[in-house]
């Protein structure tokens, strides 16, 4: 009888441990858990009434590895944002870092392009996601020891990146998007018959002052009587009544100068119909491998890669002007050093490894110890374009100084049960199973 009881108890203990493993495995197969059990594997579905932009991400081949290629993840890209509507932490059923799973873009010959709809612009100041981080949808956590955390080295992410829009007032002289705005404004003033507008060089350091002077002359305004603030928007007074044809920008024509966008960003008593901003709808975020712009988290040590949004032409090609034809033309007109162009299905994007990326960053810091945490600031041009970001407080942020994040209840240090916690439960069950075996085996010996 005792032998039968021992057999039953041992069998029951083992069944419990196997069942616990089976529950987690079944959940993973159902798509509820990401690889390693970190977070919910879920694509983003906007809440009712939330306006979004489609943002694409070219994920470097180096970011895909044995862990990311787990069937539970499929090598997916992911995105996290911590402000605005539907943040991963605050959305019902939210799951914290690494955020939402992106959707693979189905395009022949392009295997590393992903997209996700993001609630930026159109939701009011409190509803817009202003800063994002792209990742390979693995939670590397805060523990860098590969023995304790096998996902640390496998995970990868970008720097914190402004994602609402770029605007004329926040670009620096010579920036590729500054040149784009110059091109548009000059084109409109030429169209409106503003004398001398076409003679101003796009790359001139005095471009905006000269353009505003020409606009003031057209309006019959005494330039010297204007305040410095008034001098900065004489060109906008011309644009108030202008109708601009941006059809040469192709599918990206609608990304520019939306009146609602202008009112939201730059409210004026008499808002002009053009404004001074463009949004990132259907644009692609491309990383670069410049170690001088990488950022290492002061908390986890995880290195974030810099990058920027570019216009996508298809076939893995991108550039800093809205169409491929215009991008090529500007290489001739402005010089190739003023125009960004490239492909993310060849070259470094395909051949660069995580080890090489990390080594390049470490060597750079050795040569420039005064920079410590790198000098990148969120985009590939080295300029802090777009919305001035709020202080980074999430534990996953490359610039965070808070080890636990601000309001994330489900990052790698959080308390909400994820696969990581489930795995811990499995371990406990197995430990109890082992203890049960030892206890009953010893009891049997004494008998």
C-alpha cells in the first residue's frame, strides 16, 4: 500500500511539473508570450478615435539571431513609446517593454522591413506619442550577466527618437530636412512672383533672412521697422493666401503642411494654410552604425543605435527627398554630401554583426572618454530635430537615469506576471517535485 501511495504521489508531482511547462509552452504557441517569456506578443490595435501614422523600420540583419528567430517571435521588430495614447504600459492588457510587435511588410526582395501604426499627431498634446524606441522585440532586461540573463546580448534597440514631425524652426543650417523646407518655401515665393526669391542659394547661411526680406518687399513692409520676431515670419504672410502644388512629391505630398497639424503645433491668431512641418507617415526609420552617435544606457549598459526617418522608394531604397527622382536631382544641384540616399538590403545593413557594433562603440569611447555615454541624441543627423522630448524615465530608455522606470509596471523589473514569472513558477514546481522525490525516497529508506 505504501509503495502504491509513493508511486501515486511521485507521479502526481511529476505531472504537475510537466503540466506547468505545458501551460507556458501552449501559451507561447498561441502567440501570447514573446521569446523567453518577456511580455505579451501582440500587435498594436488603436483604441477608438485614436489617430495614427504608419511608421516603418528597416531592422538590421545583426538584430536577428537564434533567439529572435524563435517561432514565437519570428525575428520581429518591436516599438515602445511611453507618452500619448495606448502606451504599452497603460493600455488595457498592456505589457510594458519591449512594447508592441511590428508587422512585417510584404515586399518581394525585402525581408527586413516592418511597420506599425503609432498615435502621433492629431490626438492633442497629451495623446501624441512623442518619443519611440525600436527594438528586435526582446527584453534584454537590466541584468547584463549572460548567465543570469541570456537575452541581454540577443536584444537590440535604437536610441530614443522624436517621432511627431520635423519643423522649420527646429532644424539647423545645412540639415537635409532644412534644405527640403528651403526648397518648398522658395518654390512658393517664386510661384507668387516674389522678386529675387529664385536667386537665393538654398545652402546660403542667410537664406531665411534673405527670403523674409524678399517677402516683406512684396508685401510693402518696411523691413527695418519690424521686430526680430516679425522678421522671422514675413514669408509665412505670403504663404497665407498661397496654394501650393506639391504633386512632385508623389505619395508624400500629403505629409506636408496639414492645417490641423499647424494649428496643433504652431497656433497663431491667423494660422496660415501651410505651416512649417511635415509628418512621418509611411516613412522608414533607418539606423546608422556611427559609434559617435550611439548611446549606452547608464542603467543597463545596453547600447542604442542612432537613426532617422527617411522617404521610402521601395526595393529597400530610401532618401532625404520625397521621390527618388528628386533625390537624384538634388545630388547634382546641392552636392552628394547634402543628400542622404541608401539601401537597407545590402552593405553594412546585411553584413554588420552585433559584436562589431559593440566593439566599434567601445573603441570610440576609449578614444573619447570625455563623452562617456556617447553623444548621440536620437537621430542620424546628430541634430535634435522634432519635438523637444520629455525627460526619459522608462527603464528601457537609452537615456534613463531611473533604474525602475517611471510608471512601467511590467518592464523586466515589474510585478505583472509574464513568461519570466511563469518560468520562475516552473522552476519552483520542479524544485517541489525534486523535494517530493527526495522526501518520499528517504521515507521509503527509513521504512
